[in-house]
């Protein structure tokens, strides 16, 4: 019984291997031969010079036989084949480098298309309630506006201002603002007990309101802590991608 099952499995395997009409050799020499054959088939025959076409044809036939006395011809063939293999491998490495550059360029272009709207990059000081309303209501509808209401001498306000200054540089599509509670025209609503406060707006609408926000952090906190907190509520966009350089960070292809 087991012998019949084993025979059946072998037949199934052989049938799968021959369905395509191709024989596959998974040994090192077989893989190299298949690669050579693929390179030959993928080359544009019309664009290749006759010498290169002949070289590729020779490379795709690794079992070509030579007469025993034709040692010089065989050596020349092997040398040419090795040089041609080097050229093809070198070209493949260059293609991979170009592909990586192309992918980076596509990512950067896509990010720029998705990051339309005004750019800021700094923490803006609002002087009065009128500027506060203007910053919130007259901004581009796709722009997130984060306003820090603070007061000098209140615990956590200075640290939050420093953190927002750093985040403003990291997220230039977000408008970061700060305003003293006494300058809002509604100082009675922002006593020291609720400071520092963060108000988040978009398209003129209030998205989030965090009072005594420093209580969410340790006594000593930094920009990464504030960033993680805002990301937890989905209030920050994706980080800006670094500008694409000239590719010097890619490994050299000799």
C-alpha cells in the first residue's frame, strides 16, 4: 500500500514537472544555464550587434563541445563568456541601483502630491484673540492647526513650547501656534489650573481639546513624548520624507 502511494506521488511530481514542457534543473549549473537562457530570450535581438548576439547564443549553450585539438578556441570562448557574464552582472547591479533611485523618486513625488497646502516649520506666537481666530478660521481647510495656550511661570508650559518648536520643524504642513491665556480675551476660562492646554483645529472645527496636558507626561518630557501623544489621537500626518540626494548613499558599482 505504502509503495503504491509513493509511486503515485512520484508520478504526480513528474507530471507537474513536465506539464509546461520544460525541464528544470535546480542544481547550481542548471540555475546558471536557466539564467543565461533567460538573458538571451530577454535581450532585444534587433538592438544587439551581431557579436553580442553570438556571444549570448554561446552563453546559452554551456554544453557546446570542442574538438580535443581546439584548445585555443575553447580558451577564447571561455574568456569571452566570462567577460560577457561580467558585463551582464554589472548591468544588473546598475539596473538595481537605478530601480532604487526610481522608487525613492516615486515615493517623494507621491508624498509631495499628498502633502499639498501651505508649509510652516516654526512655532507661531499669536498676540491677541483676533489673531487666534484668524489662525484657526482662515487657514487652508486641509491644514491642522495646533494651538498651545500657556502662561509664563506655569509648570509644563515652557517644556511644551520647546517640544512644539521641535515638532513644527518635523511637521511643516501642521501649523503650530502658541498664545498666552491672558492675550486670548478669555483669560478667565484659562486659569493656571487648566494650563498648559492644547487645542487642535482643522477647517475651522475643533478636533481635540486637552487641558492640563502636561499631566499626560512625566515631570520632564520632550518632543518625542508630545509627538507620541498626538499620534495616539491621530492628530499628526506622516513625517516629511528627506529630500532625495544624488544617490551617493547607494553602494558603488564597479
